[in-house]
């Protein structure tokens, strides 16, 4: 799954013909126009392709999707809630460059030290949590106004100042 990026989750069926609502984190209003296939995580680390018949914007973060072969509310409910993934090259076409999800793959630098690669971004109301692997353990690093110094998109680095002792919790 190294070449795939998670963009969101199927959250509900809509109507009687099998439409599904996708909540995405792409950072902009989009209908995913031109996208033909999404991948759903059936089991851990196992992606299955689903073909898109049609899509339309619901709001800033939601899209109505009609998936080939899903023609009833009952069929739609079988794939809700599933995580939705796109191949890396497709992801780059649809994500806003300033969206927090675009930081996946960047490295976090705290006090001049590379503490790890961002593996996942979890958006919350007042901050973003970046999941990294810190010495073999999962760590959630808060990124918000007070901790963020700079983002270097060319070098794929996020410079932050973490509160003293935060990393000790994970070690």
C-alpha cells in the first residue's frame, strides 16, 4: 500500500439506487471528475478496486458516488464504512497542496532532529495530529499554530517546536 494514499471514508448510503457518501480530506471542493477507480480497504493492507459510474459534489468535504455494481441501498451498506484509497499519482491530481493530508511522507524536524516520517494525518478541530513511528512505537505529534514553525515543501520537511517531555511519553 506504499503507492496508495488514503483520502477518506465511505460514511453512508444515500437514496435507493446505491449512491454512497464519501467524506474526504482533499482540502477542496471536488467531484473527482475524471477519476475512474477508487480502492477500498477490505481487510488490513488489502485494497480492492471499485469503478466509479458517477460522482457529484455534496459540499466542501463530501461527494455522492455511484459505484458500478452497487445498485441498492442494501448493497451500498455492505461497503460502508470503508476507507477509500487512491494511487499516489491520482491523489496528487485531486488534493489541494495546502491540505494537511498532503503532509504524508514529509519528515518532522524538532529542535534540529528528524523525529520521523509522517505516516498519517488526523485532522481535529483545533489541530492536526501526525502519526509517526518513533523508535518502533506509534506516536501522535500535534501540529498547530503554537508548534508549527515552517513547512519546506521542496525538501518535504515540517519544522516544529514540541513541548518539553512530549516525546518522552512515547519512549
